């Protein structure tokens, strides 16, 4: 199957976006960390325009999604595209939908003049790591992600 349809999400897709986020969280054993709801997604994706969502469709059904946003590279002097979430429903895997989403995002990055396209992957997720490497992606093993959330973020902000 080489003919893929894509659809950018609208506010009417909030429940579908949240469903994909929860399905991804279940896959990653992190459902207990999902505090997002449709109101938050509406505010941050559609009102504040801090992220975008694209679906890949089989017929008229959303079978995969990608949530992404722009970051910035001071070294390149231009924006990059950062993929926060990529998920294809289990029953639709192996049909090329994940690859199609990545290729679509790479095209979007090029069309928008981005200098790079990046994402993170959990260390234990060997199937995804193998998949990304098969597409020519390189791991940034010399970099470690640091994060502040909750009380740590509150304390740092004081």
C-alpha cells in the first residue's frame, strides 16, 4: 500500500487525539502519567497553536497519528521539527503507516525550511529503535534529556 491519506487534526478531532495519546501511554506503560484532557489539548494545540497533529488514514479511519511542534537550533540558525508522539494502532502495524507518517513529517520539515527533524524514543523500545534506524535516523547517544516537572519545576521557578 503506497497511497496514504493524511489529515491535519481540527478541534473536532479532540477525542481522537486523546484516544491516541492514551493508547500510546498504555503501550509505554505510562497511562498513569496522562493528565491531559480535551480542554487542555484544545487550549494548547488549537488556541495557543503550540503543537500540530496529523493523522494517517485507511479509508476514512484514523489509524495512526503524530503530534509535533517546532523547536529551534541556534547552531543551524533555524527551526527544527520535533516529533513528540507517533503511534499506529496495533491492528494496522506492518502496513507502512508509521513510515508514511515519518516521511510526511520529513516533507513538512523540508517545506517549512527546518534544519532538522528530531524525536526521542524510550531505550527499551527496540522495535521502534530498529524501525527508526532502518529509515536512516541516528541516535544521539552523547546527549541526555533532562526534565523538570511538578514540584521540581515549581521549586526552580521560585
